[in-house]
């Protein structure tokens, strides 16, 4: 029986392709990462709409209100009833008006209401914001992938 | 001047790759665990009158708002749609066609500025039907393009629960 004599250096595998792939994966996740998670809430399931399009530009002053099916509202991670929201809205208004007394008029209230929430509660929420002094409102919906048939006109 | 003669050619310089690969893998695991596929969201602007409406002269060119009434059943499901005085069943497509009949299939900027919809909904109506109604009266998609019908939408005063 023959034995190989002498010391052989350990062979290294080529790591280049693996590192390339891992770098590409890291880049993909970095680009696809959603940094605006503060504006979403898993407990709220938005209704979908084929016309819901992302806004053209970022809203500079915005307050996001999440309305759950139970009628409770979430603002800044704090859950409360609709009448209990007034105190926080007044605080938000005071913060906005520090530099300019009318700055709160430029703020947009984004309403993210659940599909099963009562419409009357959404209106109560809007009324509460109006009474504090906010004027601009948007209703947020999930963008629908499947297109409904057009009017045929 | 002395010149060194290298023996055996160039020496291979090895960079320590292990720490870098460790960090990259940790980054990869972090991103993979925190990754969420979030569907994109869009907005509908609402024209909401203030609690204390300002008194002013009425613009004669302003069309009166078209009234859409959404009635709910006891469970919050949609029971009926009315466009003005016309009953439309529960078909949002018919609602859209009714709006098209008023403002035209491709309204110009003048119509878009003046046409207004007022949504009058039952308190217990599920919010998804409101969004469906807003979608129906706002416009439609034709050949991949959004055709706007009405941009001014507001709620009627809330009905008591």
C-alpha cells in the first residue's frame, strides 16, 4: 500500500461569489426596509382602493391617527378613547404653534381607520380634530393591486 | 546602492476576511428578521367644513353638492345606496355611472373644481363601504391611467349612533 508523503497545505474554497451574494442580499434588505413603521399599526387593517395612490411628496406636518374597530384611537403609540384624544391634540397644536400661531392649520391629520370601524366614529374623530383647530384631513387606504373594471365609458 | 534580490517572487498579502464576513452575516440576519412586506398606501383628501363655518357670499358658479346616502343594516353592512333621490341598490358601479352621468366621463378642471359630493352615512356603517363609495365617486382607472371625476368630497353632519 502506498502512502503519500509530505505535508500538503489546506485548500481554501473560493469565498468571492458567496460574499458577493451576501452583499447583494444586504443591499436588497437595506433598500426594501420600511423606515416609516411609526405610521403603520398592525391592529388596523385598512380598506383597499384601486384609486389609493401614494402621495406625490412627503407631508411636512402630519399627525397619524389609527382608529381600531373597537372605536379606540392610537396616537403616537398611546391608545385612548376618542374624547380622550382631545388632550393630546391640544398638546400637538401647542407644539406646532411655538414658532407660528397658525402653523397647525398646515398640519394634515392622516386617518387610518380599520375596515370594520364604524363610520360614525370616524366622523367623531374628525369632529374632535376640527374642534381643536385642525383643518386638513386625509383618509388612508391600502393600494389595491387588482384593478376593478372601468366604467366602460 | 544595494538592491535586494527577492527570492521566490511576490509575497501574497492576505486580508483578514473573517470579521468582515461575520459582520455582514449579522447585518443580513438583522435585515432578514426585521423585513416586512408592507403594501403601499394612498390617501383621499377630504374637504371637511369647520365646526364653525365662516359666513361668506355663496359663489353662483359653485354647483350644489351631489348627495350620496349610504344606509347600513343592523350589522353595519351596506343596505342601500342613494344618489340624490335615486336608489342604486348596493352596487358601487352604478354609483360611479351616476356620477359620470352628471360630470361627464372625463371632466375638465372647471368641473373638477366645482363638483362636490356629500356623503351621508349611517353611524354604524362599516368604514370599508365609505372608502368604496369614495373610490366610486373619485374616479376610475382606464388603460392604466386614473381618470378623476370628483375631487371635493365631504361628510354630511354625523348621524346619531
